[in-house]
C-alpha cells in the first residue's frame, strides 16, 4: 500500500510586522525555503510533480498564483507546476493534506507542500479590498447570532472573546498562557531546538535574519495585565494573548516510503491521518475540537498515545478550550511555544507547525504527533503523524 511521508521540513525565521523580513518580497521568501529543501536533501527539482502552496491574502505581491512564481524564483525548471491554496489560516496544512492524498492515490511521486505570508507587505484583509466577501444570504442567516455577539460582521477577535466566555476563562488565565508561550519559545531558542528547522534569510542590504523576532523573553504577567482589550471594552483578550502579525515561509518535501528509499531520504514521519471539520462561523475558532475527535476516531488512536500536540495559538482561548474539551496533557501542548510568541504568518503557519512538530518528535524520540488549527469561517484541519 502506498503511503505519504515527510522527508524534510524547513522554515524561515518568523519576522515581526515591519521587522527584518518586511523588505523581502513574499515570492523571494518562498524561494528561500524551496532552495533549502533541495540543498538539504540533494533533491533534483525536475523530480517534483507539483508544489502546493498556502497563502491567505492573495492580493498585490501575493496574487497571480504565488506558488508558480516561487518555483521560478527558486530557479527550479519551468516544467515544475505549482498551485496556491486558501483555507485561511490552515492553507499550508491543507496543502500537506492534498499532497498526502496525491501520494497515496498515485498522482504524485514527489511533491512539495508549504506556504508563505508577508503580512507586512500584504496586510490582513487586503484581498477583500474593502468589499463584503460574505453576501446578503450569509448576513441574513447569521444576523441574530452576530447581533448577540455584538459585532456587525464575522470577527475572529470577537470569536475569541465568545470562546473565553463560553469556557469561563478569565484574563489571568489567558495572560498566563501567553507568558508561558514566550517562556517555552525562549527556552527552545536557548537550547538550539529550532536550529535544524531554520533557514537563514539574506536581506537585500546583505544583512541576515537567523532567528525568530517575536519572542518577548522579558514579558511579565504584570506587563500583560496592562494591555487593552480591543474586541470588547470589558473583554479578556488582548494583543498579548493573540497571535502576532508576522512574515515567514515554510516548506515540506513529501514522497512515499518506497521512493524515499530509492533516493536515500530518511523520512521524518508518515502522514497517518488527515481530516477537516467545520463549526459555528461566528465563534469561528472552535473547530479544532471536533477535528481532533474526528482525527482520533479515524486513526484509532487515543490522545494519551500522542507524544506532542501542536494547536495553533491564534488566540489563547483556542488551545485552552481545546485542552478543556479533550482532557489533553498541557505539558505536551506546544512545548516550544506557539504563535503568541513566535508569530502567525497565515499561509505559512500550517507548514511551520508541522516543521516544528516533526523536528520535536525526532529530537525527543517521540512516535506520534497531532497538529490542528482554527481557520477563518469556522473550520479546522487536523493531522496525525507517526514515526517508526
């Protein structure tokens, strides 16, 4: 039976908004990780059947099928095809799922999945350009729910507040989770845990970005407690307990076990099971919970068997609600920090989570990893990885 394995996973450092990576065109940022994949594995790019690339704000510099532009910018042969995917924050995790399906079904032998987002150069919401992307029918269907939520349209920050209220999380719990994310990320940097997955980015002026920029080692609970709550005057969610607006790219080289052996590639992990789920689009961020239940049921795996969970920290209430509903071990959740500390370059985040998760499993000897993330519109991807 054919399978799907990841043989290499790399990412750029994650840059702060208007930080070190803001001077790099997103096409060139994508080319950095494609080039690194080839260099680290000895990949001959003509072997690649397709490049599946996540990107959310497909406007301006990120439009016109940025995946194809990335392939050409990397100097890969013109014969290598590519496609850009939008499942909101889960775009590059969806790219991985499509790649795995293509490998198992025999449509691919070698494929690259990944994604990019330069939120400095293409700000969030650019693709809508001031237009209403929902239409009258959707607004009519959810008019009462939106009115009850106190928002004129779908808003992820309001959704985070709704989740916090539904699960009874107070400001102190959210701030404590955010502080822990920064602490874990800082410790991961200090111990070199990210070194193998990172690819340095050379800027146009010759400077080199080698490390994630968003980690605030000196943040304190007292400082977090002073931040305003922008989504509700009496709310509990702040910029400190939300993911950072960021720039970055990540890429995964995928194939089958059989093809990997032919090329001398040692798989990092096998893609065991992938699922998607959907839930309430007003609260918007709860779908990782049913996605996880569906994933475990289909895989026939207990959560206690999973060594590490990566649940994207879009807002602190999301992983906290996931923990509350699944009963998972908090010590296994995002052990190297998450998007609150590292950042959330939307189209790249799914592949970034995979990259960090798989390197963590390899370095610690773990066997099973689970990844899930909430997405705009009330959806979620979930993926289970296994190692021999």
